[in-house]
C-alpha cells in the first residue's frame, strides 16, 4: 500500500489535474483526516451524544458548525454528511415522503446523479421531472422551468449542477418555487468555494436548504455539509442522524472546521478569483484553437468542450489527454446523442491547477497543449511531446513537496 500511495503522490505531482471536482487539500486538512479523532464514536450532536467521552469532539464539531455559519451567513449548519450524495439524501429525507415530486436538471444537462437519476436512490424513491437547458443558448431557461414547475407542481425544486459553466441567478428560482408552493434546495457542491469567496452569488438568502461537498472548490476534506433555514434545522439534523447516518466521521469534521477557517482568509478569496480568471483564460485558449465550448464559455471554474466537430468522443479524448499527462473527465453535453460512458464532451476545470500557483500564461500554454492533443488525436507522437511539456510545467509548480 505504501508503494501505491507513492504512485498516487507521483501522479498528483507530475500530471495536470483538471477534473473540476478535484483539488489539493492543505497539509492541515490532510493531517486532520489522519488524526486520532477517527477513533471516536459520537452519534448525536454536540452536547447531546449517545456515547461518553465526547468533550473534545464536541468542540471540534461546534467549531465546524460555527465557522460554516460565519462563512456562509446561514441560520443553521449540519456538518456530519459523509458525502455530497448523502447530504442530498438527508435533505430529501427531511422534507419529502417517498413518491413526492422533485424538479431538477437531468445529468445529461449538467445535473447530478443524486438529483433524480433513475439508477440512483433519488430516481427510485421520488417522482422526478426535469427542466432543461435552452437548445440554442445552452443556458438555463427560467421561463420554460417555470412552465414545467406549474405543470408538475413539485414539492422540491433542486438547483445545482456538476457540469454547468454559467453563473446561477437564484432569485428567479425562489420566485418559481413560491409560485408553485415548493421548497427550494440549492446544491452548491461544485461552486461552494466561489460562493464562500464572494466570486459567485450565494443561494443562502433564497434557498430553504443548501447542500454542498467540502472537497471540490472548497478545498477541504472529502465530505459534505448542509445549511438550512431555522425552521428546517431539526428536520435536517434528524434526517442525518438517526435518519441516514450513525457515527459521524469526527476526524473529517475536524478537517472541515480547518477548511472553513482557511476559506475566511484574503489569500483564499484571491485563490477563488484566480480560479475563475484561469478558467476564462483556458476557455479562450481552447476556443482560439477551434474547440467549441458549450454556452460559448465559462463564468466559473469549469467548462464543457463539445468534441463532435473533431469526430472524437469524450471517452477517447480523456484517454488521449491522460496519455499526455493531462487528467480530465468525459462528460455528456446538453442533448448529447452518446451514452454517458462515451459522451461527446470533456469537462476541464482550474481549481487544482490554481492551487499549484498557475496563472493565465500557464492556462494559455495548457490550452495549446490540449488543442494539439485533441486535434491530432490519431498521433501518439504528439501525445509524447506534450507529456514532456506537461512534466516540465509540473516541475515549475511543485505540489506537496514536503510529503
Ligand atoms: C452537484 C453535485 N452534487 C452532489 C455531488 C455528490 O458528491 P459526492 O461525490 O461527495 O457524493 C456531486 C459530485 O460530483 C455534485 O457534482
């Protein structure tokens, strides 16, 4: 296992990590995840546990809760969800009964599995309808969503995406939810860091429930948390425990508290601003190289490349790029005719590269390398050349030097 870990460290150091949901957590966050709080059982909440000996873990969890509330300005925070999917499961469990109706965006338009995909629990236990992206502009179409909401009158409207590159205006969604008497849930798993830094508008004033991961743009440990309005606090807490989880991962909660603290600094705000600047520079470089971007660009940390004009699938593109040391994931594009396992697009993002200290000039260089690989995808020689350039670039921006 030591050898396997060394291999993964080498990969993280010497490739360009461009999966937008990945990042390099700080040493403090890593250390907390490996700390002795992993040994402690603490079912319940601070001050009300089912086990004894919880003095220190109570303090850790309270710190995480207080910092989440301070960072996002929410009424209530629950920091125990093990993952983003479980945060969503708890949110549904808190406010829905099986068979109730959810309105969300489908996976092929950028939504997430846990927003009602038929193969996921959410698609199995709830009745799910989807709003869609506009076919021409490839952005959210509020008017069509309003009509669909009026038609199906969902109990819960879910806003939040895995692969949508544009800013979300939360206010119209609140209006739509009010018009049909639905609750509004924002899943900010992807854009949470941008929101924490004020680089993207926050849903906290508008949504009844906000769920998020902590490991993507936030740059914390692998995990999640839930924020909600005061009147839903008990329902959310009971949904997490005893509803869908038992013992909380106290070492991960300690790491969440650290990540929230890190997110309060000026350095972090600059980091999040740079993520967006880098994404714009990367998008411009890709477009200049003839790659079509869904919706024509990005306002966030990610973009979707449509590879159909290159007669290349997302799967093959991601494999070619990996051979060249550039790690991205295949992704469906709106109205994709390919199944998700093949997909017509890729979804590059900049959070991890930005953590390494890369800026616009490096993004232009990376765009150029990606274009060369993609446009010459039949040529292994090009991939070999680019791989050397990638390694040289990684050497200039070292990461985890002291591990
Ligand atoms: C919008 C959104 N919600 C939820 C999740 C689920 O997070 P996890 O992988 O931690 O279950 C993701 C992960 O990709 C996501 O993109």
